[in-house]
């Protein structure tokens, strides 16, 4: 017997009544209604982790901000996706991301096609108020087709999740804490030496910055295809 369809709930988003399935997140509902909520870690077709905190929203009656990507739609919820407070927090988060690593857009292969760069532009960030940390990370170019530049990674874990959940290889993981955290292949072996890597390139396509890129691409040439992911996920579920 097929499981019962989830119920329908009604709640308020930015002063308007909206309906949703009870299993939907506020972020998913917002996207259905063309309400823009910024995010870096969330991507349709992957599990949600609430890592970047850019999708924080305000809930009436609660002083605590909630990440829309994991907040379930519930009856009577009153959500605000835009406010002076939210804009302040989102701008600060992007500035901290920019200051934590070495994001130099003018020499990046994803210049003009980068989620982090687009977010900074949409939030009106023309300078960073925080001191740059400038950690020194190595670039892993051991793979025959791709390159990993830790200096441009924002630790969104999209690569980790797509490799595990869609490809089933789990080549990627995260090690370290704080500013020293980084994505790794295997037990921190060079990417090109990983026996579990299938060379499919899904991790590269879902990366929101220039951290994962194809070799042979010059500045502004790295256009990534993220629209393939929902279709791959749907196919996987249909054949499960």
C-alpha cells in the first residue's frame, strides 16, 4: 500500500497566505512562490544540512532566527523572509566567508558565474569590514580532469553530499575544525589517487564557487550545470 499523501498546511509568508505540503520546508515553499531567499549550502536534489545560515528567516513570536532550508512548513506559521535584521545578518555572513579564505574574483575561473560573488553583489557588499585571515592552503591538481583549490572553498559540503547521495561513492568528507576545516578525498589522500572517485564530475558541477573546477578553463569560463541534479535524484528514487 502506498503511503498516505502528506497533509496541506496554510501559513503566512511576508504577509501573504500560502499553502504547502506538511513535508515541505519553508525554503521550498518560498521558491515555489518566487520568493528569493539566499543560500549556499542548499541545493535541490541533495539533503539539507543548514550549514551556511544564509537562509535565516524571522518567525513571529520567536526571537530566534530559523534556517528556512530545514524549517518545516506548519499550520499558522508566520514567516518573514526579508527585514533589516535579516539583511544585516546575511551581509555579515557573506563578508565573513569572503574574509576567511582567499576569494580573489579577478583571477578565479568562476568569475561571473559564482554563487558567492552573486550573493555579495545582491547584498551590496563592496568591501569587507573584517580582517582577512589569508590561510595558506595547497591546491590539489593531482586529478587528471579537475582541480581542488581549498582557498576558494566555503565548506558548503555540496560535493560531499552529491558524491555520497547521488553517485554513491562517498569520496569526499570534511576534516579539521574552525578555519583549518577542509574537504578531503579518502583519508586526506591526493584526489588523483582516490580509488573511490568515479571521475563523474558531479562534485565539480554542484560547487558554488571556484573551489572545484575543470582543468583547461580560464577566468570566467567555468560555467557549472546544477540543473541536472533534480533529474538524477528523481531517477534514483524511481528505480529504488
